[in-house]
C-alpha cells in the first residue's frame, strides 16, 4: 500500500500544482487518497479498505512539516498517533495511543 501511495503522489504531483487536486487509486478492495495544498505540496494521504479508512494516514502542514501520522482500523484511530505543530514540535496533548477512535494513553505508556 505504501508503494501505491508513493506512486499516486508522483503521478499526480504535476497535476496538483493547479491546486486542491485529490487523487484516488484502487487495487481490489484497497485504495488510497492523496490530496495536495494549492501550491502543489502534498497535504494528506490515507489508505482505505472497502471504503473505510484502514491503514496509514499522514497529513502535512503547508510548510511541509508533518502534522499527524497514525493508523486507522475500520475507520477509527488505532495504535500510536503522533501530532506535530508547524514548528515540528510534538503535541503531547493529542499524541498518544488510540483505541476505537479515542485516546486511551499518552505515548510511551
């Protein structure tokens, strides 16, 4: 799936310069959505299975720094999620271990 997202990013990157472009790739029951900021930089990439968020999800600030990174399971946040400010500082209030879409513990617990 990571290869699928990388290919999507590269294939649609040039088109993204037009601004706000979203691309979708499908492979059987799996798909990936990649969106871009108006300046052509990547904004978000999320994996889906059978139409639900399932797998890696990442989002970037306009300045190119990572805003969040984590996994979805059946449409809900699960496992370790990390959130960062535009300056690249970890947001410990939002970062943590998630289960059934809810933060259940801080990171490192």
